[in-house]
C-alpha cells in the first residue's frame, strides 16, 4: 500500500503501471473510471447491432396487441414511454423524468451496448432491464420500437410516480410476453403475479351479463398494485363504494386508478 502526501499522481501512476506489468496476463485491470474499461473492451469484442427506433408511422401499438396510442409532446416534456422488442414482444416501460425522450433512448442504447461489450468479454453482468435486453439481442432479436404514450408534463411529481407505477402494473398484465422491467420486492407484486394467471378461469368472481355464456371480469390497478375485484380495490382507492371507484377509474384526475376489463364468452 502506497499513500501519503509525497505519493504524487505521477508516482501512483508509475506504480500502477509497474504492478500491471507484473500481474498475470489473464488478470483484468479494473481502471478507476469504469468507462475506461468499457472503452477498452469495446475495441475487440464483436458487438451485435442494436436498433432503438421511433415507432413507424405505418405501425401502432395495436400491432403488438397493446392498447397504447402515440401522443404528441415537446422535447422537454415528461412522458410515459414503452420500448418493445419487435421479435420477443417483451416491453420496457418507464417515464422520462427530467430528460428529453430522445436522450433517454441514447442512454438505453449506450447502457445496452456496454452490457453487450462486457458479456462478449466473458464478464457477468448483474440482473437489470438492460441485461435482459442484451440477452434478446444476443439471440438476434435486435430491433426495438418506442414512442411516448402519455404526456404527464403538467402532473405533480407525486402523481408522476403513481402514473408510472400504474403503467408498469398495467403492462405486466396486458403483455403476456413479459416485461424487461426488474420488479423491486413488494412492488407491483400483485400485478406481476396476476400476469401469470388466467383470470378468465374464475367466472364466479365475475359479474354476469345478460346471457349465461358471457361474463365480464373487472379487476383494478391502484398505484401499480393489482386488485382482482372492486371490493378489494375500494379500500385501496380510499372510496366508499364501487360506483365512485369506477367514476375515478374513468377520470383523468385519478391517473393512479385503472380499470382492467376482460370479457369471456
């Protein structure tokens, strides 16, 4: 260990180079700046091509069985955006926070490229959305589409988080191919669990329609958490009855309350 006031930057660098030369050729030198590792690694591994493209004008989210609509926005607006792999159909959904959407896409592109470079060099990367994306890219599934689906620029910071949680919870149910998002412990747990179930297998909990062969199932997502019945959701939403709950679910004033209707024939 070398340290102290007389240990100048030049002395430290010379010692570092000396120790690197003395080390085994199989050692990987972890530089002070992790970007330096990435920049060195990316020179020799063959990195698969990666394309993160705006949703084509001729396509819509309905092509992927998702009920999203592309929305207009200004460069600095906070928006909810999904990214979908056009082959695996897996989705990543987040909000832009303080960054323009195009800048968020550049961040995702660079982060995925970094993961690919590390993996190509034999380095295991920690579980993350970008690692999951990299795994699909390594299978040749390298084209992604994105767009803004909701402009929340005029929403309070508290509501932004609630809307994001609700969007992720909704996506976990709607997209049967799964999400790239990594779920934190106890977050969206009900929604994630429900996404693996066939809710149509429980007609006894559904409200019967005019005929006995057609039923409607009406779960709710409150603050990103799945509630299978209105009775369960009433308490979470802080309302007194299901009529108020349904009214709020249909109002833009309560973005944290989502009604998910599924019909079975």
